[in-house]
C-alpha cells in the first residue's frame, strides 16, 4: 500500500497541517482507524507538554507560578514554584535540602540476625 502526504485541517485552531506518508504508515501499522484531528502544536498543548522531562512549561512557552514568601525555618524571603496553602510550612531551598538529607532511605541489607535465623531454619 502506498501513502502520499495529505493536507488536513486542525479541529482546534482551524489551520492546515500535513499528514505525512510516514505518519500514515505508522497509523496503518498501529491499526488506527481515524486520521489525526489536531496539528502538532495544538496536540502538544492539549496533551500537557509537562509530562516529558526537559519539555516542561518553559519549553512550551508557558510561565511558571512563582510566589514570594518567607521560609518557615529560617525566616528569609524566598520564592517557591507553587502557591502555598495555609497551615503548611514553606521552606527555602537550603532548609528543604537540609531537612530532606537525613531522612533519605538507605538501601536495605539483610541484618546479621536475619542471616543467622535463616541458616538455623529447618530445611525440608
């Protein structure tokens, strides 16, 4: 079966986009029944580009929410990439990292007690 490039109209912006022969082959191989409805920019906006690493809101041309607030630990003024909720502490980067460091889980290794218990267990 031979595919040729086709011109389609985007359902969101109304602009025209090319449905390439390669894309048609891909759709055929995947057994997709319908042609695409949206151009690539509208599709990526709709899909929420932030799902892929390295292609977050800044790459999509969207601005991040930055809120100025005071750190609950040391009291310095800082900015955070979210809107703080009442009753929850807000930490600056330094306080956040110092709180986070000690609680990092260490890879579990079998203890001496577990090893000796396993070696003394009756064998079937």
